[in-house]
């Protein structure tokens, strides 16, 4: 049962339509990309992937929105080799790229979105560019470490990051890449995809899981990053399964925040409980809270899922600019910081919507191997 129905009340079905309408309202008329935050023209690639999944899941008139985003990505991908391709980390509303930076993770998410779109619509036209992106990851971003193979954060190092992108094995990136290879292999029966996925899951289990939770990552020398990131825990469950649910309990101990206040659109909501991004932050993080909700749904903990999902809903409804519009955009966080905004966001809204419909974006609805 979709969570929007499970937690009761006629308004929950309206919230589903209100959230997808807010996402639709973020579409830029020329490129058809969605602006990632209300009032901000930047279109992050990860958010395009989330929007494609949300629009494809909804179907009907919204399928066109998913297709148009993917068509932009088809027309604007980079091809370092004929059978390889990747996208930049961000684009502007007019289609210009937002710098040269890219990562393994955002490209893996785009592949997952293409697979989800194909699974829901049967439209195979974008599969070749997804396979080209996997070729790029496989040939340029997979490296050996202590007898295993994992994906590093990027093909080359970027001056904008504080680490060497070519030598860091992020748990989050490896979860994203594993899911992309596994799902493409399941969709097509491609042996090389499934073999790569098998290698990545072995690396995740043996190098990045410490018995109770997922590490932040490793560097090329094997040195651990022991920072406790919320996404690594919830996404680990969503990608690998409920046997990793102990990480959710530890996330409650380390990342739970309570009694948070948010002011937006000249409105204030107090007493919000949910989750923050990692142990070094204290703000309420809607995207991450909804990631925890999704993981609890997968592990059968519907009571916890419903409680924190309702917290996100209460926040969004309380600061909505105009509730009469019947649109529901979810603020990203309760604090402005680097990479974080108090504005309504595609990421927060999409993950909220996924849970309204019980969607796990790491597990597209593949019905059979599709040669």
C-alpha cells in the first residue's frame, strides 16, 4: 500500500498530486529540465534523474515530461569514445553546462532513471545512452583496491573538491553504480553488467560494511573514512536489501534531530523531528529523512516510516507559499549551507513523492529480462 494511503486521510491522495504538480511547475520551457530549487535556475543532474523517475512513475501526461528531460540528455551528452558517454553535474535553465565537473554517482543515477523510464513505458530509445554511460564508468572509473574493484568518485581530479576524486571510493557512489549495473544486467541479460555488479557488491560487503553500518568510504591506500553519512545507511538498505537494516538503528542514534524550526514564505513551523545529513550537521534534511522513510518501508517498519513522513508533510504544508494552488514542494533543509538550501526542492519533493507511492528508485519495476 502506498504510504500516502497508509497513513490515513483523504488529503494524502491530494498530496500525491500536489507534489507531482509542484515538480511539473519546475520545468523550464526551453530545455524541459527541472530547476532544482524554487527561484533558482540551476538544474542538477541528480535532480533530473529523480524527476524522470517521478514523472515516469505517474504516467499519463507526465510521461512526456520524463521523455523530454531524457531527450535533452541524449542531445547534450559527452562522448569521449563512440560507445561511451557521460553528463555534467549540472546545467543551467538555458541548457548551458554548469562547469566541467561530473561524478560517477550522478551518471549512475541517470542510468537508473533511464531504466525506470523504460520499465514503466516500454520505450527503449534511451537505452543506448544508458549503456554508453555504464561503459564510461566501467572503463574509466573502476579501480582495484586490495584485491577488489570499486568505483572512484570521478575519472579525473577536480580543483573544486578537497580530495583527489580519482582515488576516493565513496560508499554512496558504489551503491549507485552497483544498482545501475545490476538493473541494466537484469533488464538486458547482459553478462558484463551483472559481472561488474557482482564485483561491486562484493566490494561493498567486504570493504565498506563494518558489520553494523556502512563506512563513508576508503581511499586508494585502504584508509577508512569513518564519517557517518545518513545516505550511506538508508541507500545501502534500499540498494542491497533489509539484511543491512542495523545501519538504520545506528542512524537513529547518530543523525536524529528534534524540535527544529523552519521559516519560509513568511511562515514558521516548529517542533519538526527527522534526520540530518551526517554527524557533523544539525539541520533537518528532508531528502535524507525521506530516504530513511523509504528504507523503513522496505524493512517493514511502517510505523516509523509513517511518523517521519508525516513530519516532512507537516513542514511542507506549514510553509507552503499558497496552499490554494494545490502544489506541495518540500524544503530541502532547515538551514542554508554549502550544497544545502531552505527552499522547496526537487530532491526533497521527489523522495517524498516516492514514499507516497512506495517507489524504491534503486529497484526499478523490471518484470522480465528484456533482450
